[in-house]
C-alpha cells in the first residue's frame, strides 16, 4: 500500500497536464485507441524527461522502495489510461 501511495505522489505533478491533454484529445478525437497511444507516447516522454534531467534523483527514492523505473512508469501509464478512459467516456456522453 505504501508503494502505491508513493507512486501516486510521483504522479501528482503530472495529473493537471494529463487532464489538459485529455480535454484536448476529447475535443479533437474522442476515440480511445488514439488517446491511449498518445498517453503511451507521453509516458515515454515523461520517463525521458525524468531520466535526463535533474529529476533523476527522484528515481533513487523509488528504487530504494523496490520500484524500478520501468515498473513505476508502467503503473503510471495504467493509472493514466484508466483516468483517460473514464474521462473520454464521460466526455462522449455529453457531446
């Protein structure tokens, strides 16, 4: 449970950007497949950003908890995908 809370704490700064991207995707193309592919691309970009900048030190904390970077970003992608599916489903109902 502590690991999941730590992962959610890592995801916290990305949530706002995720919902902005969800709104843009929903406005232009509210289909699930392109949205999830876009989210996968953005997750890879977030990994690259964290890995190549001074944010790399954050990954050490998660490694000490026993969470590898691949596992961390995979879980982030799953959480983000679930939020995207929920958001787009609700968005489709009101448009």
